[in-house]
């Protein structure tokens, strides 16, 4: 009867096989790193784009505030008379068409300093300002799920982006 041994013999892998496994592992780590940087780039770009408008909608204290009545829309901008809360009399300002209500409706706005461009204020204005960030969350979720294989994190990011988009749509 052959003698059974409790020790198992290990087979040593060749040097080329170990090098190949190491290279494959390095490629996996590199892929995850590159996808992580891409997702981070998308998120930073979304915040950067959103902040250029959101700062006026969120930090309206000390800025010129008032109400604008939409008179006409042409191209990507809507114009109308602006009546400030305090200060000068009415003048003509413009607002992005996506943030503007229907013609003839009145909306609360904040003026960008030194220009006639207005930004919608209040909850609807803040939500609308963060729409580019919501889109970047949705795009980054695809990168995180596909490139980094972090599906739960991607689901959370995607759902947050979709909720933000839905809230902005509902508030407008």
C-alpha cells in the first residue's frame, strides 16, 4: 500500500509564468487607476461647470436681486424687464432659456456682477445650476461600473445623478 503523506508537494512555477502573472496584475491595477482618474476628471468638470452658475444662485446675499418678467426668447437666452428689490429702476436683463419660465411669467433672479445676465434664484435656480454635475455623476457611474468594477458605488452615483436631474426638472 502506498504511503500517504500529509504534506503536499508544491510545484514551482517557471520564472516566465510568474513574470506574466505579475504583468497581468500590474495591468489590472493600471486600468483601475486610469478609470479612477477618468471618473474623478468627470466629477471635477461637472462641479467646475456647475459652480460658475451655482455660486450666484446659492450665495445671493450681497448681490443685486429682484424679479424678472420674461418678455421674449431668442436663441439660448430670454430677455425681459428686471425690477430690483432695492436700488435702481427697471432695466432689461437676460437669462438662460433653460432656466426661464414661459413668456409673461415672473421669476426671482440674481444678477451677475457687472453684466446684464441673470441667474435664477431659489430652490429651482440652485437645482438647475447643479444639472451639469448631475450629468457628470451619471457618466462617472458608467466609468466606475465598467472600468473599475465597483457596481454598488456606481449605482449610488447614478441614482444620485438621476435624483438631482429629476428634482431640477420638477422644480422648473
